[in-house]
C-alpha cells in the first residue's frame, strides 16, 4: 500500500485558505488551520486507502418455485353414510389429529394439526444461496419450508468499509385446520377434505463486524433481532407473498402437496 502515500502528500490544499472569511485571520493562525485541515484530510484518505484493503464477503440467493399440482381432495365411497361416518370418526380419534368439533347433523368434522416438518405437507419452492469471502466459497440449497442455516455477507460503517458476516438460522413450522365434509350421495357417501394451512418462519442469528485488517471489532458483534413471517392458504389455492425487500424482492409461492388431504381420505377407503 506504500505506493499510495506519495500521492497523498502532494495534494494541493491551498484552496482551503482562499476564502474571504479568513482574510482577517493572522498568518500564524492560518498556518495552524492549514496544518489541521491537512492532517484531517490525510487521516481520511489514509482510512479510505485502508478500507480498500478489507476483504468483503458476497452473498447471492435465488428461489425456484415448484410446479403446482391439483389436489384430489374428495372421494366417493360405495357404502352407507352412517358406516362411513362412524369409521372416519374412529380412525381420526386414533390419529395425531385433534378433533375440534363433530356435527353429524351438519355432516362436518373439524380437526387441527401442527408439525415441525412442513416439507411433508406443503411446497414453497427451493432456495439456493452462496457465500464467498476470500478463499471460502459455500453453497446452501434447501426447501423454503425446511429449517435451515446459512452465512450472509453485508457491510457496515458510514461508507460501507467494514465487512459483516452473519450466521442466520431459520426455524419453520406448520399448523392448520381441516373441514371434513361427509354427505350421503345416491346409495353411497361422498367425503371432501378442505384444509387451511398456516406456514411460519422464525429467523434469528448473530453477526460479527470486522475492521479493515480483518479483525473482529469489539462491541460491534452480537445477536440479530428475531423476525417472523407467515403465509396462509387453502387446499388447491396457490398463495404468493414477497418475503424480500423492494430493492431485492423474494416472491414465495406456497401450496399443498396433497399429503394431508390424502391421509384423511385414506381412513375410509
């Protein structure tokens, strides 16, 4: 970096004292002012040159949406209504679903569920991220609905001169309700399942800010504030939300895989 120093010391700063406001100031005082202004500018330029030596990280990401599949959420059973109803209630009571309400006269069974493995029940696409800094090159690929962790690069300082590395942790969960409609039809029974999904992501993490020499800056590291996002949608409904920013949008499309609907229908097939 020595090659920059000769250029710094030959900068012409004479313009700093060529204004009328300084005309009445004694020459000795003007000389001191010139030295102070030169020192300040030299210090600024020195820091600017050092900042150019800092190794900054780089992050990228892209999310690809999976093709939506139409879910078969109803079935006709060639058996009497009462037989199908009783069997369905019995099987649901033995499952992990919570029965919230049963109304045989209105032919509705309402159940709820929750899981820490949303990827079994819904699809919101796949995200690929990269993190690069110096010799480090890391790639992260994960389903949006999966819990995941990755590194993220950013900058700090008035001029963005300080590299920042963050460790990000995503914790995902899924909960929802389903209405199971059981109705007599001709000599058999038709069963229809409609689900309401609520997918949530809680994001936490920590960060480290480095100086221009690559050393962690004391008191400039810590934990990120925890944030959360959620998206709600129904069976055979595709829902799109932007979980990015106006400058860097990240559209997420979510829909059911049909597993929940098929699991419930399989109780009475």
